[in-house]
C-alpha cells in the first residue's frame, strides 16, 4: 500500500493548511496607500519633532519675537496676513514657472544643436560654462538695468539658473546612445530627425528629468533673487521688507511659502517623470 493511500487525510489537511496560511498572508499584506504612508511617516514624525523642539527652545530661553518667532507665531501670520502672503506669492510663482520653462527649453534646443554640430559645441560650450561661473547675484543688477523692474529680469534670472544643469545633462543624455544603435538606425535608412526623436531623445529622458528636478527648485531661488535686486512685489521683496522692519514672523512665513513652492514644483516634476518613464525598471525594495 502506498503512502498516499495510507494517509490521504493527512495530505489533504496539509494542503488546506498551506492554502489557509497563504490566504492569511495575502490578507495581511498592506495596501499601496498604507505602504506609502509607512514610508512617509518617519519624515512626518521628524518634522513634527523639530517644530516642537523649536517651540520649546524659544519659550524656555525667552528668545524675543523679533529675533526668532515660535511656530505658533508663524502660523498666526498665515491666518492674519494670508492675503499679503498670497498677493506676493503669485508674481514669484509666475516668474519661477516662466523661467523654468524658458531656461529648460533653451537648454534642450542648444543641447540638440551641440550633438549635431561639433563646431557649435566647441565654440559655445565654454561660453556657457563661463556664464555659469558668474554669481547670479552679480548678474541680477545688470539684467534689472537692461530690462527694468518688471517681470522680464526675474524670468531671465530664473531661466539662467535653470539653464546650465539642463544643458549639461541633456548633452550627456543625447550622447549616451550606443554606437551600435546609431549604426542600426543608419542601416534602416533613418535620417537625423528620426534618429533624434526615436533614439536620442528617448535615451536622454532620465538625464533630462534629473536636471529638471534640480531646476524646479533653483528657479524659485532665481525669481526671489531677482526680486531682491529691484521689485516692489513678490516673495523676495516681502522678505526684504520684513527683514528691514524686524517683522520676524512675517519673514519666516514668507520663507516657508517660498520653500513650499519649490517643493511643489519638485513633486510635480517627479510625478511627471514617473508617468512618462513607465518603461524604466523599478528598484525592488
């Protein structure tokens, strides 16, 4: 008599036990939303802890408000002077977004030209490097003198601060295509335009988004720096006004609002990268 005939109930019970265990494990598996919250929880707890520590330090050591406000004072500014903050937020948002678009678009176009023109790259790439070495705080007054106190100099400053990282990454990305792939496209009688759109641009997207995520934060810095030099509106102008008048809670609230704008642009760029680069393999955790 075989073992299966001797103990059919035992095997069946073991099968049911394994199935039940698998079902239990599947039922306990956390959802995607739960996993996301679990990943973000350390950062949330750390941020709350820092705010509590900040509040305690100000209260315990009796720091005067014009030197450093408490988080509650800063929150009060958002409640009491929210209209002032938002009225100055929108010009900075427009300047940063316009500079982000213009700076990155020009960098992409020049990178494409460099890849197709060795002479152009040799002639103008060093000039781009030289322009990037000039401190943006030194360029800002020149642009204000040339373009006035309107939106134009702030947009140009934001565009300049976005331009170079995107140019460098885009050139590297466009050149990252293997020679074998280029040769294959030539064998298939593809012209330069088809090679660009079907091969080079596809290969450059990871490099491009790496630069765009940097530019999404630096464009806000460029807009605020431009407002420092010459402007009566925007978060940069509000920062200067609050500093000179010792309105520390308003100063901190304005800085936090500018940081929130940069974080929002960075998040939107990261979401766009995740949506566009679906073909990239995800890293297993």
